[in-house]
């Protein structure tokens, strides 16, 4: 076996070990209600070189896993269409800015007073610890159905601002460093800011005049695989450009997401990127666990425990106070404070940046990584311990802010003539409707009338999930033909049990195929319009209106009875004696 084959063999073995450990511990921690992030970290620490030594080099794994952070920022950018930012402006830029600044500076003060770190190091670490864990908090809110509660909405807004703030924080931490210029970057220190602005403008222009036409072309060709390739290209190319300029790869990915946030392709891009993001982000957390300096932590356990406690207490107190200032009841404000009291995954990114810039050393990075990890472990326990206290809160008078209407109340799949009518009726009732179609020409025509239709295949589960099916009350499949199948509807019902399913069926054969599906309502296309024409024709020949109503009722009863026979016997020819036309021919 040559060197290349040996390396490939080792990499394969390490991959198997890492995936097995991640699978085991994520399932275990999910079962215990502790979240996937902690499962990944513990798995990495256990199989890493300092414990069992079953996996390879943590640094090599980290360099690959950092793509998960890059893709996470891309997805965050995709969520930030200008219209959404405007609707959330008060909660995001008011609550979010207050939380990041106050918590960051307060923790900086705690570190500076409690340690011998210089002010620059204390500031770099303190600002990093001021951020909370989006990867931990949002799944907790979603799984508990609390994302749309007042606490959930405010937590979402703060996390959104934190995700935005990672960009200037990376710049600030880099500017505090002393080794940026020596490591080959073309800009260092505070000179990063103008370079960042110029690079941002360049990427925005490239996105508008290159990426959007590219996705339009791929949409017309109908090649889904090319969408995946183009999505990854947009992320990696933007990140690579920023890296070449000595800037943050996360910044490049974030800008790429923002560039495409207001296009019809947003949900398709999210669905395509999501599997890569999930796997790589998990790999990032595993590699962080592998790189924990357990000896340094074991040498100073009291410091780690004490700083983790100080972090949780400081953030919980400040965020609770901020919540009360925006007129949340004290119990709800406490819930918000406890929910966001931990350190977050972006702290790992900032610690790495600070270490590379010479602001902190490797031992300090390991210690504070352990502090963040321990603080994340406390959140589920704190929420469970205070559940009884918070449950008594009276929310009847609270004003809802935040992402109201951002998650669709109704999804309309297919925006042809049929879907347009359904969507307009739902919108007339004041519902927030998300419309999806895979015909680019149809989307372009809708845009001419100021209607936002997203590009994508509404018969893909991941696409429905990205479009907000988990929050939707109604999902209307208005697709032409008999593409909707019973097995698919069963999967949709299982994945999104709170959504009622409405289906446009093609003909009697299609209705028979969907007979066992859990559908709230189905209608054969053209049937109702044909009945309307029949009524008009009867009226034209001077048939009395009451008689027309009776004739329509007779037809509907006969047609339904025939359809029930066909479904029961599984034969299109069943119930043919009930066919009115056949009966008229026999009697004539």
C-alpha cells in the first residue's frame, strides 16, 4: 500500500469513527433534551487525540468543518431580504444591538477584573462571549412550538442581530491583533474596514449581474443538479474571494446569501444547501471538541466553572433587564434571559481569529472554548428548572413583535391559473401566503405584476420545509396533472401534522389513487367550472333556477356515488350504470 492509499485508508477510518460517534452522542443528547451541538462537541472530545485517539488531526478536520460556518452564514444571508429587515428593524436593531453591546462590554469587564489578560485580549474574548448559540436556541424554540410567542420572537430577533454582528466583530477582533500583516493578508488592523466595504460592494455587483442571470438560466433548463452546483459555487467563490483579500470567509458567504435573498430562488437555494450545511456544521463542532486542550482545562477546573457561571449569570441578568425595558412581564423576560444566557458557536470562530492574530494564545482559546461548551450545557437544565415558574406568566396583554408573518400561514404549490385564484382568495382573507412554482416564465410574469413567487419543486420535502411548511396552517397543491401521489401526501402529513392538505386532482383516476390519503379537501380540475357552464347553459334555455339547483344536486350525488363505487372496487368501470349519459342513451 503506497502513501496515498494509506492516507486515504486512514481518512476513511477516521470518517467512520467521527460519524459513528456523532450519531451516537447526538441521538443521546437529543433524547436528553440537551441539543445536537453538545453531542457533537462531546463526540469530538471523546474520539479525539487526548482521550481515545480514534480519529485524526483536529486541526485538519476543523479546516474542512469551517465550511459549515461559511454555509450557515450563507443561509442567514438568504433570510435577510430587505423587506424582512425593515419589518423587524425595531426588534433586531434595538434589542439586538443593546444585547450585543451591553453583554459584550460587561463580560469584558468581568474577564479584565478576574484575570491578568490585557484589555485587548479581554475585549476580544468578552465580545465573543456576548453572542449566544443560534444552533442551540432556534431548534429549542421550534421543537417546543415557541418561535411565535413573544419570547420566541424577541429571541429570534436578538439572534438575528448576533448573526449580523459576527461580521463587524470579526473585523474588530482582527484589528486588535498584531500578526495579521505577518501572515500574508494584504490588509491588517483597522485597514480591514475599507477593504471590507470595497469587497462587499464588488460582491453585491457580481451577484446582481452574474449570479442572478446564472440562476435564471439554470431554472429555465430545469436541471436541479446544476442548482446544487451553482449554490455551492456561489458560497465557495464568495468565501474564496474574501480569503484571498485577507478577510473573513464567513463575510463572503453572508454577502452571497444577501445577494440572493430577494430572488425567487431563495427557498430552492436553502433546500439545496441545507444538507451540506448540517453535515459540515456538525463536523465543525466535532473538530472543536477534538481540539479542546483537556490538560489545560484539568489544570484550571475552578477557573472554567467559575467563568462559565459568571458568563451565564451576567448574560441572564442583563438580557432579563433588557426584556423588562421593552415591557415584557418579568417571567417572560427571565425566560428570554435564560434562553440566551450561554455562549455561542460563533465564539469558536472569534477565538480562532483572536488566536491567529496573536490576541490570545492556544491555552486561552481552549479554556474559553470549554467555558462556552459548559455554558451551553446549562441552558436546557435552566429552562427545565424554571419551567414551573415561567408557566404562570400571563401573556394576554403582550404585544407581539418580531417575525410576524414571516412564516407562511399558507403555502400554494403551483402558480398557474388554478393556483393564482387560490392564492388571491387566501390573501384576500389576510393570510400570509408563500407561492412556489418551477416555471421560470410563470415567475417572471408574476414579477411584472409585483407578485413574489419562489422558484422550486413543491413536491420535495426539503423544499416545503424551507418554505415554512412547519408553521403553515394550510398547504394547497395546485399543480397541473396527476403529479401528487398518495405516498408523498402521507410523508407531508407525517412531517407537518398541523397543516391541512388541499389537493387539485386531475381526473377520476387521480382521485382513486389518492383515496386513502389524509386530505382535508380535493377537487378535480375543471369540474367546478364545467358545472358552472352547465348551469349557465340551462339558464339560457329558460330552465327555472330552483330546477337548475335540483339538477346540479342530482348530478353531484350521482357522480359521487359512482366515484365511491370506483374507489371501493378499484376499477374505473365500476358504477357505470350510474352514468347519466349512459342511462339517457339507453332510454332514448
